[in-house]
């Protein structure tokens, strides 16, 4: 993404990068799935690599009788069903921690992700070709009370397991939204134990090392009601997160003292777990940058000199995912392993901007990537 050659090195041309389709087909080679299996004639277990045709992973591979470790080079996921004994789940987690420990001094690695069967996050599900965003339907073994009274009251003849699991998958609970996200919005950044209002032109842009307070006003039964979100970045300090919660309560109490709100509710929002209504407020144009806001007191001198898009110093890579309502862009590491065929990406620096579209990215991911590229240019 720019720069000059060093020591007389020749810059690669556009034809030296190879075919995009070939690069997409080679991506599964960097993802490895390990299965925890018992050793023969022993109570101990060992990790065995799961070999599939073309190294393509499908969700049907996962069995609730075993633990699995998904190695994605810079990210490691440990999948543990509740039906597996606790000591084996602990062993799988220790294996995953060991894999990351060997690489932490070589390149950047994300924290270990612990995935429980039935409540997997999107980052884990998208590694499987046929999973999409629907949680896997796993039959968890239920512990039955062993006392005499409980066993007498349990009538197994009235339990039809086949009907319970006839759909083959669990339905996701639909989020109930107060409106479509068209209300009035005010946003403050938490800075030095106080709220600092940000410009309306920057609404929708967040920074992972900051915390924010968002006031959303809507009408219900001809009355002014409020949702008070406090968004906490993944790398925000503990003091910043605690201050955002305190300032939100303070704002709520002040509104109730003045009698301006017929009803108000405080909602904590963690980065990466934004509810549907929160994303709807920004109309699919939410952007999450790494680092601190350059306009804040904690920004680095280089970023503050730019004055705009947070960490717009050097090469940046943004991953775009979601649909019409939930689409958002999130800054990620500028490495080849960050690219996935199911998302769109925008790579940029101070002079150049590129849009990379995965083969299976959604139409709204394409639109948001184009809007982000135009906004940065």
C-alpha cells in the first residue's frame, strides 16, 4: 500500500500477485482443526488433526462427544460441549493456550477464544463453509437428579425427544426493537472522567481504545423515551469502561430529576456484541477503528496531527460484514490471513485506497466498502 523500495529491491507488479481465485482456494490450507481423542488403554487424551477433502470444514464435523481446537494461525478457538467431562475441557483449553504461547513472540496473536456448543460467535462459525450465522443445533446431555423423590416424579414416557429436535436446529431469539432506529441521537466520548460531545459528522465512528455514551430518543405513546447506551471498546481501559457506566447512570439520574424522560433504560454494549437496534441507529454505516480517537487527550502525536480518521497513519485494513441493518466496518491487521471470502475489505493509507470483495460477501458489504473508500479518499 505505498512506500518506496529498499536496497534496490524491485517492486512487484500487478501480475506478480497471482490469481485471486487461487488465493481463495488456498485459504483453507492455513486453518487446521484438531479433535481431542482418548488414548488407547488409558484415561488420557491427545489431539488428533481432522483431515477433510480440500481441508474444507463443515459444521457436521463437530460432535458433542469431543472437544475441538481450531487453529487459524493468529486466532485459536477451543470448542467445548457441556457433555464432555470438565477435566477434558480444561485439557483442550490448555492445549489452545500452548499453541498461542509458542507464537506470541513471533507475530501478533488474538486472545484464546472459548466457544461453548450452541452459543458460538460469528468469528468461529464463519470458518465453516455451511454454517453462516445459524448456531449449531447440539443435543446437550442433561443431568438428572439421583435422589429418590426426583426419580419418582420424572415420567420419561411423556418426553418425546424426536419432536423436540424435529426441526434439526434451534431457532434464534428475535430481538424486539423499540423502533427502526430513526430517533434523535447524541454521542459523547468518555475522556478524563467526563463526557465530551463529538461532532455529528463523526457519528457512527468508534475507536476500540475508547468508551462512549450514546443517548437515543424515541417517541412511545406520545411520550419522550430514552435508551442510554454505553459502548465499551475491546481495548478500552478498565477506568474508561467504569467511567462510561458511571456517566450513563449520572445522565439517567439527571434526566429523571428534571422530569424530561417518561421512560429511560441503560444498556451496556461491548464491542463485537452490538444489539440489532444499536446498529440500526447508524443505518449500516458503523465503523470501528483501532487505537484512540486522534481528537482525544490520549491520542498519539502522529495521529493527532492527522486530525481525522483515528489511526489513519500508515497502512490500514477494514473488514466489512453484515446486512442492510447490521453492516459495519472494523479495522483489522494488515496481513493476508485477515482476508476471507465471505467479507469485503478496504485497504488504505495516506495516498491510496483499495476495495477487495470476497466471492461470497453480501451486497450491503459491497456498498459499505465503497462508501468507506469514497469517504476516505
